[in-house]
């Protein structure tokens, strides 16, 4: 499973999408397009991503554009993994 697929798996679980995320691509819009993605779901999603990937996100990394698409969310995880690998 590649990184984006893993992000989709966490997204599906955190937002209780019941498998809908399986059809999402990197271009799929999130914030404003998924009613399930509210402020509480953002916290659950970030916690789920941190736990799944063993990373931490700093406050300055978290802003609205991170949640624009599946790709932007995957990029956040990829950057966190790279930063922690060094």
C-alpha cells in the first residue's frame, strides 16, 4: 500500500466514510467538499495520521490548504516522514 492509499485508509476511518475513500484520488477535494470533515474530524484525522505513520505535526504546518485535497494531505505526511527520518 503506497502512502496515499494509507492516508486514504486513515481518512476513511477517522471520518467514518465506510469505504467511500477507496475511490478518492490525489485530486479529490476534501475541505468544503466532505461534510464529515468538520473541526472535530480534523483533530481525529491528524491524530490518526500521527499514530499510523509515527510522525508529529507542528502547529505551523497545519493550515486550511493542507486539507484542500487528498494530495495536499498526503504531501503533509510525506514531509513529516522525511523530516523525522533525518
